[in-house]
C-alpha cells in the first residue's frame, strides 16, 4: 500500500470535515501534530487510527477508532469537538474557544 | 515490577516535589499538550511513549495501570506520586491534582 504524506492526510481531513459539516481545527500547529500522527498510523498500520487512541493490534479491534471515529458525532454534538480535536463543530469554531481534553467515550460507563 | 523498569525519558524542571510519570502516545496531540503544560509549570517528569514499546510490554503496562487505579487507560495517563492519576488532558483536573 503506498505511503501517505501529511498533505494526503490533510486533504482527507478536509474532505471528512466538508462532508460532515465540521471544521478542521484552525490551530495549525495542533492540527499538524494530529495529521502527523494519523499519517504515521496509516503508514505503520494501513488505516487512520485516531492518533490519540492506542491500537488493540488489529483493524477489526480498532474499527471504532478509525478516523472519523465512531464517537466523533456524539462528541462534536456534546463538546463541540471530537476526542482528538481534529474536527470542530461550526458553532464551536466560531466561538473562538480552544478545545480541551474530554473523556474517551469508548470507556464511558 | 515492570512499571519500575521501563525505559522512561526524563524532563528536568525546577519543581521536583512530585513524582510525575506520563504514559503517552507519540502520535497524540493532547499528550504533547500535557507535557508542554508540565514543562511550562516547571515540573520535572518522566514519560514513555507506549506505542513505541513492544505490544506485550504495552499490554502489560495497561493491565497494571488499570489494576492499580481501576481506570481504563486512555492517553495521556499520568501517575502522580504513585498514588493518584490523571487520564486525558483536562487542564482543570491537572491544575487541581498538581496543586496549582
């Protein structure tokens, strides 16, 4: 499988955001670090594992964590951004607030 | 115990009143943000990127942390003085736990 570049990943994130009506986090330093992580995960595992989540070792085990992760929609609805803060809701983005860490919904009890 | 023998990296700061260990992922934006926060506040700390350790080691570290703190391991996972922990980077929680 051909390797991805950070530019490839940035394009992927922009397409996801456009399709879902989200905004890619405008904090370019932070977003670049997330896109570097996604790119690294693609090139080592073959899929865009969320860079803030740890792999359980297989694509099947990680399938809920592949970007955009299964929890993104709920997290963006509730907090205005996804777990790793790559994607923001339009209202959160226009508020000018910076995303903070949120609980990982995967482990919600 | 495995947690005492891992190959941690150290960051030196002017504050050494707490023993802070960060279990992180090299790819994680909030892990970087958490460690920058500690550095900016002057804390010394140790860290290890678990995604850069063998799968068996990583799995055992996560098992031990979960057993010790009864908490699923998400990142960053910080252990303070071997008795309290922080999971994820929620600045208010870190501020409170670090006594800031």
